[in-house]
C-alpha cells in the first residue's frame, strides 16, 4: 500500500474505563496507560488521532459512523482502536463484541462493516486497520508445557485483571448461512485481536494490557523496517510467553498488499 498523504489517515481511539453500576462490568484500571501509549504511537506514525473516553454503546456507534462517513479521499489509511470489556457474540464474519459503558455489546463485525466498500466509498482500496483490546470470552488458558525454559509465572506488579463477560446466545433467529453471499466483501481490512476468540485478555493496573504494551513496543522497534503482519507475529509470540495464564493475540487479515507504516 502507498502511504504518501500527510496525515496518512485518521485514527479513532475509543477508551472505556468506567462502566455503569447496573452493567456489572468492572473498572478497567490500566486502560488509560494503554490509551496514552497508542495516542502517542499513532501520532508518531503520521495519523490524526481522536480519542473518546467512557462512551455508552450508542455513542460508540455514532463516533464510528461519523468517522466512516467523513471524506477520506485525500488520506491513505484509517485506524480504529477499541479498549473495552468484550464478549463472544454470534457472527458471520468477524467474531467477538465490545461493550459500551452501559453494558450493551456491539459486535465487531458491525463495527468493521461501517468501513467496508459499500458504506465508506472514500476508503475503497485503502487499508482499514482495527486494533481491539477486549476479551473474546471467559475461558482462561493455563497453556501447555513446552520443552526448554518455561517463561516466568506472574508478570511483575501482579494485579492481573481480565476484560471478560459471559456469552449469551441471542434470542430469535440468527441469519441463515445463505445470507452470507449477499454481504459486501471486506477487502483491505485487518482486525487485530488481543486474544483468541472465547478467551480472556489480561491487563495490569500499572502497565496496561499485555497486548497494547507489546504492540506499542513492537511498533516502536520495527515500524520503520517491517510490514504489519510481521510485527503482529512478533506481538503474538511475545504475549504468548507471558504470565501464569496464557494469551495469544491474532488477526483476521483481508489486506491485499503488504502494509508499511510511513515513519516520520
């Protein structure tokens, strides 16, 4: 992909820390640490960064739709970062959902589809990157033993929290498989998840989430020389070696070309 425009694109960060009492969702201590790191990182990578904090689901949707409806003709890329609690949802394309501060979930595939070719024509053929720090579900992975030196137990600081909530099967009819054929093709899209679908995602109050801390560090070291998929492999490898519980980030990649950030 060619990234020549200045700025090279817009970056929206939705950072949910405090949730309503009746949502039964805990405060996400450490998320502001994540948010500050990524604001700084994406500004350094040439993006116009806009941050919104503590939004209920409908307001999150409004911000995402507003970004998708802007004219991106003079820009080469678009980035969306979501830091929140998450859950499993029924899906056709992209798994998982993220919570608004009111405890209502938004499916990731709904978020992604605001930016696809039919809904956001000025981003057609341009890379659209989504980075999601949220749990994919409630499973806690204790991992399995591998040969060689085992990675350390708890990370320092030790106050681990997860971003999980239970999965409820939706009432009523879910789309039948034959509905898939009419969906627009999600080309030029990459969705990077902090954890495997169905599993929790770990975060510490002092240093932020494992995923964002590692992503930021890898971007700092390699964004000037490596393409994005290579860097995400580095993130997955580093996060998978952490802690007593295990976590592995992954991505759904529908990019057609290699993506290199334009480093200033």
